């Protein structure tokens, strides 16, 4: 089992990726990647290992199955204790220390006029959500990056040796919030498609992000904030706001 630090990078949105990847290589990380991300990184002159080279299995079904394999998720989910490390070694699996992943743009896709059901379904990310959840679950040992805004700050922390458990917990929470919002968007949209809009839904999934802290809440001694709904399909931005 290799002792080299490893980072898996599998993203749809590639903004800001090159500086992060180059920084990780400079810190001694082996980069693992798939599909378009692999192509993007190699264009930058970086040495990258294909995921298929560690799984010994090709990407299949037009890219629907790429990272769903024990050689990937075992390396992410393993606790860094003697029992789990021995089990990894027995199966020739090496740990994965950093996961960089964002998701297919499902929410942006369903807001397009005239989008077909089939096209929307293809934008439901499976492998990416699994990568985020697995790495976020194992925050004790794995750093998950789901937001481009964290790339350089985390790289700086890695360089200084100050990336600690509290930072990994913060990043894990961000990843879980992302997957929760993503699943809420899927469930909400499928409800309108499969059940129609002429009846009240059996369940409502609300996802909102804070955009502004208010001076106070309903009363001066209370806290308040302004949130934007993530799931509304309206052209009126004011309709997307919630004050709490």
C-alpha cells in the first residue's frame, strides 16, 4: 500500500482548478482524476493518474459509472486505524486524503426553457454526490473541497501545516449542505414532473442560503437574517427571498 498522499479531483465546473492542482503536486500529492477533469489537468502539464488505472475497470455507460468502485471509496472511507489500514492493504487499496468535487448543474438545467425530461435526468449527478458524502463522512482523515472559493485558502493551510480537524469539519458540513440542497432540487422538480402541479405535494423540501445578516430579528434582542430560496423557478428575484 502506497504511503504517498493522494487527491482525487473530479469536477464539472473547472474554474480555479489549475492553481489548486499545481499546488497539490508541489506538496507531493498524487492526482487521480476522470474524464474531462483528467483532460483539463493534463493540458496544464500535470501528471495525473486515471481512476480507471487504480480500479482496473473502464468508465462505462457514457460516463455514468466512473468512480463508484471499492478502490476509490475504500480509500476515502477507511479510518486511519490499524484495522482499516490492514484491510486496505489486503485488497491493495491506498488511502485518499483529499477529494475535490462539484456536481452536474441540475438546478441550472431545469431552469432553462423547454428542457426535456431526459436532458434534466442526465444532469442528476450520482458519482459526485457519493464522493462528497463519503469524504465528508470521513472528515477525521479526509479533506473535502466542494466550493472553488476554498481552493486557495485550503492550499495555504496545507502549505503551512495548519489544516486541522476544525477546518475539515467546516468543509464536510459545506459538502453535506451542498448534497442536501442538490437532492432537494431533484425531489422538488421530479414532484412537479411525476405528480403534476394541480395538487399539493406529499412533501416539501426547502433549501435556502443566507445572503445578509440583519441588525436584529422580529424584536431588538433577537438575531435576524435574509435568506434566498435555492429551488424556486421564478423570474422575480424578490419572490426568492425569506426573512427570518
